[in-house]
């Protein structure tokens, strides 16, 4: 059996994080999302893998070339939907195969159960089903899919993972996968609904925090850096080579810290946190349930929780994040979710700033003593 992994989309709803990288390459627990997908596919016994790249394809191809596993790559020149992406891989498909989104976190056990079925769909229960294809299931069989309905009739959604046969290519190129599945179910070609075990899709940037926590649960404890004797390291913690954990710092897992980073004295790094490589966290700062990507920095006496801090972002001293469950406007649409802040690539936040349930775009600058709420587009300057 083969696996086709779709890695061609931008992930527009995850902006600003996908401005410089495709969604599949966003790091959670310091590894690209795509890395977890490939790992799960291999663990379920599939070694013939085809990856469909598209948006910023050079990053995906460079990453795949760095792997020990041989992976075939095809390119979707224009992002015209899932079925179009799948058809790009048609000439390499030899028989039955799994179709898997490359930007979801999915465990190998779920894929193994999906692999055991012929013509099947991996389903999951989700609190916000209208963001997905809502699946009608009866007796374990799919009866139909309603794509992103305004009013969902059930909480069961399609994960985008399918077990398929090559005759799916008999459908016209203009078809959509949900329509194909519904047509098959209604015309005597049963589609089995296989419930997922562990699955998560980051629709918006703040959704990455849950995916990060799921990935951190699988991190193997490993300490390669320079850890002070007076520092406290507890739980599942991975610390990369060249990283300094200063005196009286507290690191409480699940936590992963990359290479050549600096954790200052009396700093608290609490569960659910991923810190990339070449990151600086200055003294007396508290970080919990957060992603700090490569080359970012956080000044002293900060409190950073429930937040995603992107590559190269710099937060000054005494910056405080105030998470809340409230609405935020992104690109003219309102969403209600619990999170603290999302700070884009190479953005600077000056000291004594409060970030309240906000998304700040890439290459922005916030001056001292401001309270930031809502959405700021790329290149914003707040004086």
C-alpha cells in the first residue's frame, strides 16, 4: 500500500505564520507538522510515500531531501483543491492507497485501522464541526458529507484521511472529495467510517497550541545542554546541545528546548511549552503553554502564556500576555477562541506592553507601554 500526503496548501487561516512557510512546515514541539505525519505513516507499515508539494515547495522539498526515508515528490502548480492535488500524484499510484493531509497531527494507530479498510474515511468528533466536512454515519458506514454547513447536524467530521482505490480517478477532475464520497456512498460503494484515536487540525494559529501539547506528550526526555546545578528540571523535558539553563531556573515538562538557546536565571518554563533553537528567555520570565520559534527572544520579567511567538520575534522586558476566551477579528471574520497572543515573524514588541487576545502580523513594531487587542496586519506600527 502507498500513502499520498498533501503538503501543497498555504494554510491561509493560520496567517501570519504561513507568510514565510507552508503550514506543513510550522514547528510543533520543534518539528515540522509534516514530520509527524510521515512518522505515523511509516509506523503503520507504509514505506511507499508520495508527497504533493505546492506553496513554497522549495522548503518542503529541502526538508524531504534531509530525511533518511525515500519519498517521492510531485508538485501541484496551482492550489486548486484536494482532488486536483491528488490527481497530481496519479501516475505514481500503483494500487490502493491512503490519502492524508500533511498539516494534521494523526497517530499511527488510527492510520493502521484506516489502512485495514478498503474505501474508508477517518472521522472524529469536533466541537466546531462547521469548520469541516460534517459526516452522516449510520451503522458504521458513511451516508454523506456536508461541507462546512452553517448548521451542523452532528459533531462527526471528516479528518481528510481516506483509504481509497485507484478508480477514484474515474471521477471528473472538477469534482470535490466530499462530493465523490457522497456519490460513492449513495451508489452502492460503501464507505466505512473509522473513528480516529488522536487527531488534531490547526485551522487557526492559536490551534497550534493544542497540537503542540499533543506532540510534547511523545517527547523523549533528553538533556544535552549546560544545566546549572541549582536549576530544577522535572517531568518530560528535552534540551538540545549548546543550550544554557541558568541558575535557579525551573523547567517543568512536558517541555522541549532546541539547540543553542539561553534560559535566564529564575526563569520558569512550564508545561506545554516548545522553545526553538537560538532563543533567549531573560531572567525572571514565566512561560507556559507557548511556542517560541527559532531566533525569537523574550525579555526579563515577562509573562508569556497561551501564545505563539514566531521566528525572529523580539519581546522586550515586562511584556505581559492576558489570555481570554473572546472574539478576535482576522481578515474581516470574527472568531471566538481562548488564547493569549500570536506574534508574527520578525515583529518587535517594546517593554511594558500588554498583549490581550491579539494577533500581530509579521514585521510589525509596537512601542512602549501599549495595550494591544484584536488583529494587526503585517507591517503595522503602533506608537
